[in-house]
C-alpha cells in the first residue's frame, strides 16, 4: 500500500470515529413508570435529571411516583442521566405512556426518544380522576446535550436540556 493510500485510510478512520461520536444509537431503559407522577400542564413534558437530589425529588416529591420504602432505581449518575417524561394531566384513568422503541437515536448531541401515549379504549368505562402518566428513562450522559421526545410519527412532544 502506498504512503498516500495509508494516509487517506487513516484520515477516513479518524473522521469516521468523529462522526460515530456525533451520530449513533443508545439504549433507553425505563427505571420507573407510573400513572400519578405529579406532572404539570395539559401536554407532554420532559425534564433531565442529572443528580441524586433531583432523582429523589422526582421519585418521592411528586404525587405518588414513589412511596415510603421505595428505593431509587439503580442509576450511576456519574455516567448516566434520567429523563422524566410526562404525558401531562389526563382527565380519566386508563392513560399510559411507554417507550415506542428501546433504541435512542443520537445525532449532534440530541438524543431522540420515541414514546407512545395511549388513552382508554373508545367506549371504555373508566374512573373520572386526574392522572399524570410518566416514565423515568435512563440514558448515557456522554455526548448528549438535549433530549427530544417524539411520538411514533416523529412529531416532537417535548425537549429537555441535558445538564
């Protein structure tokens, strides 16, 4: 192999490594899901949780997301963050929020999480009670500056700055 070809091959490898750092895939792990998370507002929202105090507040400070004797989920906050994804306040029981995909697309520092927000079946008899479904989703910290929550069609529902 010629010297020029070796240099070109090395340059492609280096540039490919840089691109892989900006673009890739991570795995989302649900560490908690609930129907009463004390979310605010009528629509979906997201909040990055990057320290132990914020995680404890999200778990135990909301309406009934946690509870007495419930241990925080295992999260290494030196390497991971947690995103609190809320579906917003809903007028009845039967609403859920779930990951649409376990894989999270990473592009230029933005992690995109797909979620599904589902209501009760048409005609279902449900309790008339305010609910606030949510997920706590664990993600790696490295390379993430913002989290974007989208529905399965790709419509942005919420964003959160990763701190």
